[in-house]
C-alpha cells in the first residue's frame, strides 16, 4: 500500500483518513461499507483509531509520571 499524497509533498487529511480506513478494513477483514456510507465509516474508524492512540499515549504518560514520582 502507498500513502496517498496530493500535489507535491502535502497529504490531504481526507485521503489520509480514507487510507487508514482501508488499511483497517484489510487488516481486520471487516465488511466494506457501501459507497454512500464511506465518509461516515472514515470518520468512525478514524475516530476509533485516534482514541486508541490517545489512550495509549496517555497510559504511557501516566506510567512515566508514576515511575518518576518514586
């Protein structure tokens, strides 16, 4: 898979979100959304992935804080 790029080096947010969604669908083998549901699926799956990443970084931050406090 290639990372979708627009003109030059800029990456358009919606294309990146669509790429992440397609990657998620391929990795986990879930049913592809209908074309009219694609945008909503991009936001839902993208939001889920963002939430997981934020929780992971938050957990690491709390662990570092707790370990440095002792």
